C-alpha cells in the first residue's frame, strides 16, 4: 500500500480526474496501484464519476467525456494555490481607486481579485465569463469583450476581442501568466489567450502582474510580455535573487503579499 491509500473518495476522484485530463484512458489496475486501494474501490470511483457525467466507462477503465474535459481543466486550475491567490488579490485591491477604469484577464487570480470588489465604484473591462458573472452579482459596472469562447479558460479570444481592445484606454490592467523567467518574461501556453492578454496589457496606463510563486522559474510556450512590460509584480513569496535583481534593474515594483 502507498501513502495515498488514506485518501478519502473525493481526493481519489481528484487524482483520477487529473490523470484522465492528461491521459486518453485511465486503467483500473494502474489507478489501484497508484492510489494504493483495491480495484473494486476504483471501479466504484469510476462508476460515481460516470454517473456525474465526468467520465465515460470503457473496458478496463474510463476516459474523460469531451464536454467535461474543459470543465475539469478549469476546476483543477481554479482550485490550485488558493491561499496564495487570495493574498495576492488582497494586495492588488489596494491599487484600485474609486472611479478607475480597470481591465482584468480571464485568469483565476484575477477572478479572485474580482471577488473582492463589491462596493467599489469603478468601471471594469473583462475577457472572462466567470469574472463577468462575479462582477454582475456584486453590481460592479463592467464591459465584457466578447468573441470566440475558449472553454478551457472560460474566456473569449479571437480577432473580435483584440480589435475591440485596441480601441480602449484603461487606467490599470491586471493579468496573470503560466510562467515567469528573466529571459522569457511572462509566458502562457495558448496562443489565442496570449494575443488577448498582450492586447489588454497594451491598453493599460499601469500594468500589474498577479503571479503566485509556483509560476516563477517556469516558461510556457509563448511570451505575453517581456519582464519590462509591467509596472508592478505582486506575488506571495520572495522571488529568486536573479529575478529580484532584474526587477530592480528595470525599475519594476515588487509587492510581496502579506499573510492575513
């Protein structure tokens, strides 16, 4: 038995879904060995996930349903680094003033910030569906820039979005990324998302990157903006010396969010 044998069903389900997201098919024998439980337990787990519409049973295992794939991907992303994102969002809120016109990308960190804006008088520009829903419930005025819906990020991408953004001038733009290195700058994996983030950043008088420390030192497929393309970096942990020195050399303000 492995230490994973103590996992409760909900935790096993997360492990199974995470593996199904990266593999075409998950096998009962492999899952039982990996999670340290009996094959019958895994069969019950797969049956439960199939009843929820998340998996489709196949001989010897299961696979992620096409419709559920995007939802699972977003859920996994949204439930990672929750405390770090909350700390970053609290620090970021201090950079929003009454009456500002503020832009948000579709990142889950920006979503966490949007959840803290109730009662603040501002005008928001957003490219993500979930942020729009949060602002609507909080009665914060916003403009949703629509285009082609990207299910995995629950965002809007494409030429309709980039063309609309090119006509705007915002006070402050908040965005996140998949990775940050000194040489590669801020990077992301999905080219249409990169194009939207790049255009959104170009609209801002002040550009603020919201990045939890798990992204630092990683480089994704395409550059959003070089390091010197931002004014402020907000994170929750001390960055490596090389990055701190580069930030200081570029006169980029580093904010390390306090625990609260």
